[in-house]
C-alpha cells in the first residue's frame, strides 16, 4: 500500500492526510474482493522498517490505526469478513494489541473474506520466527532436524492456513516486494502500477485481475505440461 505520503506531498498537505486517504482505499479493495468472490486479501499496512520513520508520523499512524479498529470492525463483521493481524505485535501499545485481539475474536467465524493486515511485519521476521519455533521443538526432543522440510517450515509461517497468494499488487511505482511475504510469494504473479495507493480504484484492480488472467502459471513446469494437466482436469 505504497504512496500515501507522496500523494499528500504533491497536494502540499501533511503526510498523515495521505494515510487517511489511503484508509479509504482499503474499503475499495474490500468491496472489490467481496463483489468478485475473492476469498483472501492481505494488506501490507506497516512494515518492520516503518518504525524508523519520523516519530510524529509513526504516532499519527498509530492513532489512525486505532481509530480504524474502533470504527470499522463492526461493519466488517456484519459483512462476514474475518480480520486478523500478522507481525510483531509486541511493538504496538497495549491498547492497540487489545483492539487487535478483540477484532480477531469477534470475526473469527466469518468466511466471506479472510482479511489479513500485516502490521509491524517483515518477511525475514516471518521466516526467523518459524525457524525459532522449529528450533525449540528440536531442542525439546519433539522434532528431529532431518524431519524439517519445506512443508514443515511453511506450517510455522504467518498465513499457514491459507493458500499461497495468487496475485501481488504494488502501488507507487517501485518494482520490488520490500520484505513482504518472502516465502509465500515464491510463485505469486507480480503486478505493479505507478498509481499511488490513495489513487487506486476498482477499475485499476480489475485491470490487474485481467492481466493476471492472461498469464500462464507454470510453477517450474513447461507450458505443455501445464496444458496437459489442465486438459486432464477438464476430462475428469
């Protein structure tokens, strides 16, 4: 969700105004996913590295985050959205952590859309915490080192209960993934736009989906192998 600050600066407004505008774009994305039957949406709201931004901006973001939790969760629950958060929660205030837990508890049985908010999140942190979890099991004798494989590592990562993302969309013009879901994005299709996050709309999201729909996803196989597999699925 990149470009909030630049959006505001181009209008000679404080950066927090851009973050407020970006919060409205979140609702556009949620509406889009629900309308099209998309079952999982993960938003990279605040990275581990974002804590290094100016203190006043971080403080304003925390207030905005808390207000959103207080204002939006009831409506998301009414619409059948399951809300959860991934990242280092310990770095947030106790009040925000309590609101996070309350939102997750209230919406835990919803299934219309799995909405994950990555906050104080980093892909390297995610892999490191999975490694620590496995190391603890090895040290306790619950797990042998030679039992550790890709499947077991993936089971200890954030979003372990969801399929790997199909499509990654980044706004703001930068063509990198910036430490987001490093393990999970191994075969995800990437789509970039120059639009800043507050400028994102349903038309742009549909353009991204249309582009995704025209791609051939081979997952390391040849095109003919993929075609044969799809043909077999059709016959079955």
